[in-house]
C-alpha cells in the first residue's frame, strides 16, 4: 500500500515538473532552443529533453526540423480551444456573485454587452436595497452608470460608436441627460486609472454603484460586475473595503476565463 502511494506521488510530481516546461513554451514569444527552455524552467537540459521528447510524441509540443527549436504543438492548441469552448461567464460568476453579496450585504449583478448596451443577466439581491429591485434583462444607460462606463472604457472603437448610438436611443426614449464629451472622457479616464467605475445617484438618486470589468482569455471585456448600495451606507471606509472585494472577485473570475495579467 505504501509503495503504491509512493509511486502515485512520484507520478504527480512528474506531471508538475512537466508543466514547468509547458509553461515556458506557453509564455515564450516563439519557438525556443533546448538550452533556453532549460534555463527558463530552471532544470537541467538533459531532463528537459526527456519531457520534450514525450510532449512531441503526444503533439503537446513540436520541434522545428531546421533549427531544432521547440514550440507548442497542435494538441496544446486543441486543448486550449476546448477549454475556451467550455467557459460560460454567467455560470462561473454564480458563486462569486453570492459570495460578494454575503460579504457586503449589497445587491450584486453581472452585465453582458448587447446590441442595445449593458444588459443585466445575473444577480444576487442584497439586504440593503429596500424596495429598489434589480431586474434581469434591464438595459443600463451607458454614460451615466458605473456599469456602462466600465464597458465604454474597454470596448473597441467600432463598438464605442455602436454604444453611443445605443445611448442616444436610450436617452431619447427615457428623456435622460447625456453628459458632455469632456465629462465622458474624464469618467472613462478614471476607470482606466482606478480599474473600476463608480457613480452616485445616477440609476437611483439614493444609491451608489461600483463596477469592475471581467476579462476573458483574449484580454477583452467579457462582463461587468457591479455592487449597488444605498449612498448613505457607502461611506469612504466601506467603499475602500468594497472596492478591494470587488476587484479581487473580478480578477479571480477573469483568471478562470483564461485572462493573464500583463507583466509589470
């Protein structure tokens, strides 16, 4: 029994060591020579070579026939695409939404970008929102909500044009006030600077909101998570605490979607 457990333990360690080699290939700017892979993995070249031979055999890696350099193989690509195909931000966000709600007592909701703007697709009601209800399917204003500003800060130029058209249509329907270009630019700049957006008295005059982006494997915005609370409850100390919780939650969710933080 003890011998079986020891063999099992060695096999697990072998996999973990092998992944050190795969991580070097994943992070490389292109195919690498054996000695460079060994250097980056902090392993002897002879040991790295044994792993690479197995990885090449299973198409997890390939070796260039001309220069002998190694890179990720076709099966590694298939594996990555399969993982992407299995990702569902709404499903993955269900537990984090509830946990953030329990930690803050505030309403938490997740929004996706749609043709008409940010749309609430999941929520966890809090104990402090009173009669104010967050409705699934509700389309949020783009330039006057924390959620909208976060999307605006991370959309492509093409999507920004469509987004502003959606905002104009929303304002025409609801009679809302569109902020000036300077105001929008300042708000978007603040989102980039702080990593989150915040508003007070916009969606409801007695409520404050903080929103942060959720990124996917391609470093594009996949969703936005928002905390909504009575403005009187959101004092400076509590706001600082909630921002840390919110950013920690969205960062963890982004990592589950394959996002990797930029170096530095």
